C-alpha cells in the first residue's frame, strides 16, 4: 500500500502505472482511499481530518498574528510550486489537488517553527515535517490511517496470522513505522537518525531510496521462503 504525503491525484497516477488495486493513504494520513468492494467484512471509519478550507483559515490567522516567514501551497500557486519543487505544470496541478492538508514552505527559524506548531496544536491541528515542507493537517496522521487498515485486514481474515511491514525515511514516517510489526528505516536526506520507542523489529538497510527498499524487502522475502521470518526487535 502506498502511504505518502502526496495527494490522491498523484497516488492514483502511481496506482495506474504500478497496477495496484489496493488502498492508499494520501496527504500524510489525512486521506484514506479504499477501492469499492475491497473489504467484504470490515469497514474503515472516516478519519478525523480537517478540510483544506478550514486549514487555510487557521493558517492565515496564525501567520498574521505572529508574522511567520512561510508560504503555503495555495499562496505559491502552480508557477510557484513548479519553481520550488521542480515538478512539471501537470504534476504541480496534481500536487495542489488537496482535500485535507496544506504544505507550507518554512523560511523562518526552528524555534519559530515550534511556536507555529504550538499555535496550531491549540486549534486542534497538527504540523508534520517532511523533506522541505511542513504539512498542516487535522488531528490525524499516517499512523491512524495505517492502524485502521490493519484492523480492517485483521477483521477480513480473522483466522490468518498477518505480518505488517512499513518502510519510511523521514520524521513524518515515525508514527507509521511504530505501528507495524516490522519497521524498515531507509536512509533519508536529512541529519536526523530516526529512533523508535516501540518494540517492533527494525531494519536499517545501508542503501538509500529504492535500492534500500529493495534490499529490505528481499531480506524479508528470503526469510519467508526459509520459514524463519522474525518479529523480534533484533534487526538494528
């Protein structure tokens, strides 16, 4: 399953290219899309998301109150998104097709970022740090969406032993990584070493990006072939 900060419009493009007929989690967990009829027994309850309009209203209120130096996606516009991300016009349109989150290009200090986040928390909203952008969303996240999906899978196959694996490389993946049996932490383009406080098994492939993803998945598939897949937290 694709779990991403990208929009549903962006993930649907990947769905088509990869021929994936499975649920996806978009906008850092603010959007959960399950294909019609995918689950026979279970239903996935709605997420505690806030609309983009609600987020925009909160953003403008907090930004103007303290004169934060930041620019939201809707302020950048398509031309600005292209300039800041390197996306094509068509890709920028899909990236800006948002239902329940707002990326923010943060230009202020880290201390001011914490102040901004505190103000948003007081309004019942969350700030999630990605690579270059801070993402503003409602009181939800990747971990809540993934937890709902895992519950749905368990209800769908109550007599099966299910093993969940998540892969991520950024601070915004920590919640998701801590809520699966096996967490794969891919080296990211940041200076922070991601640490988990949960007892799940952790794998840290040496390679970054797709190569690290491939390394970890092949390791787990080889263990499955040899009937020795371990869930112990001994993969550090």
